[in-house]
C-alpha cells in the first residue's frame, strides 16, 4: 500500500510540474477561425493612419488579425469592416514572417 501512495504522490508532483511548464491557454471565450479583410484606423504622433489587415479569428470580445504594421500593446484602434466600425485595444503583437499577428480586444466606444 505504501508503494501505491508513493506512486500517487510522484504522479501528482509530475502533473503539477507539467501544469507549471505547459499552462493551458487561458481565454475568456473560445476563438473561431474567420477570413476577411478589415481596415484599422489609429493615431501616431497626431497623424491618423490607415492599415489594411487580414482577419484570422474572432471570439466574443476579440479579433486576431495579420497586419503589415507593428502595433504597440495598449494602442486604441478603430476596426472598419465595410460599413461597420468597432473600437478595440491592442492586447498583443508579435512578428510572424514579414507581417505582425495582432490580438485586439473589442471595447465600447
């Protein structure tokens, strides 16, 4: 019986270490693939810029896009999709080959 207890303790230790080293993705809402193009409007040094981007995925409160411009975390952007316009905040931006993978959180205006 002691051998089984020791194995259970060892297994719990391994599982705890695994969770620390490889944490599960922590998202409030699941992402769903989506395709399309959007236009992003934002300000840089008092100038309004427009950048086109490709939609990658969306969730209840966010968008994943691929853009040619490197955004800063915290930048406020307007996302224009045809006639619809939404406001968002950049939550992450990382280089992916010659473009940037950008995570946007949709917010109220």
